[in-house]
C-alpha cells in the first residue's frame, strides 16, 4: 500500500480539460424541471391499465405515471374483484345467508353497544347491634363478646390486662335451637351505609342524648326506639339515669360480685330481642 498512488479523484475528473461539467449537468436538470412543469399544467390523459399490443404482437407493460396512481387503488384493495369493502353480514342468521341472494348490509357508522345487566348487589341478612363508644360504658368492644355470647360479665380493664386489643367490630355467634346465628356488633355508626340501617336491631344506650348524634330519623330517641330495640346495662346498686327512665328501653341489671346471676339476666336480652325481630325484622337471620 506504500507504493500505491491515487491517480484520479472526484475533483480531478470534474476538472478535466475540454469538459464543462457544470454547464452540461445544469442543462439536463433544467430540461427535467421544464418537463415536470408542463406535465402539471397539462396532465396527460389516463391510459388504460391493460397492456397495449405493438405492431409485432408483443405485449408492453403499462408505464407508471405518478400523476395517475389513484386508478390503481381499487384493485389493490379487492384484487380486481367487485367487492364492497364497507359491507357487513351483521344481523344475518346462518339460514338466511344460505338462501340469500342479496348483497350484505352496509356496515353502520356506529354500532350501538349492548347494555349488560348490572350485577345485583347481595344484601346481607346479618343483624347489627350498636353499643356505646365511650370507655365508661359497662359494655364495650373489649367485653361485648363475653357478655352477649358467653353470657358472663368480664370487665374491660381485665381484658386489657390480658393483652386484648380493641377492634372496630365484633361478630357474635349466638347459638339457638342447635343453629349458630351471627350478629355484628359496632360502636361507630359512621361505618354504616344507608341500606345497613334496616339491619340494626338493637342499641345499648348509656344515658346522654348526644349518643344519637348523626343517627337517622333526626337523631330523636323516641323515633329511634320505635324502630330499634333499646337496652340499658347498669349495676344493680346504681340509680337509673333520668333520660333512660323516659325512654322506651329495656333495663338489664348486673351485680358486681354475683357472677352466677349473669346468665339469667343476659338471657333476657336475647329473649326480648328475638320477640322484637320476629315482629319487625322477620327477613333477617336470628
């Protein structure tokens, strides 16, 4: 490669003596430009797509024309056949297509969507019991399962000392006639939907009327106790609250020391609730 010598380059060829490259090339380009302008001003008539016969009987292919290419579009899409590309057999049955001689219906611009039936929301039949949310109440979320399911009072402080944690709701399993029926217990009505209020069957009241703030029926205790059975749990040596004395609620008294009386007293709660539900909420499970 060290002995090689470059004899010609692009520059030396263009600069050859006796050859005017720029003059000749520019003349060719100018003639092409003029020919294109004349073709645009006066377009040539369309030529048939079929091949033409020469005098010698030979076939010459049709020349391509950039200004006449729209005529090739139809046969490119349907391969030369008379096919309606915007037609559709939508709405036809198989039997009608076997004997049909008519062309398919044109495809509509917008096909209406078929509305599917909305799934029906499953309605729960589990009754709901509401208890006070205050820590001073005898019945709380700590001991409600012991009181209503075990029929035995256990203090909230004792449950805390055992390491029990407060939960948002408790599911009570009440056994009746050999069948276990669940009851949902909550202390916060904000979790209830509008349709859930039909399942509220009992409420434990503490005394203050602000307990019913945010309740339906205007939060009026008189209206509430006409639809929901009210209960009040108290110690037998305490005086009855003045508000509770005026309300239509059932009072259940417990002894601080006589635990053997708990079963008899708390069974009365279920007997009264069964009677109330059989008259007013027979569609619920109980």
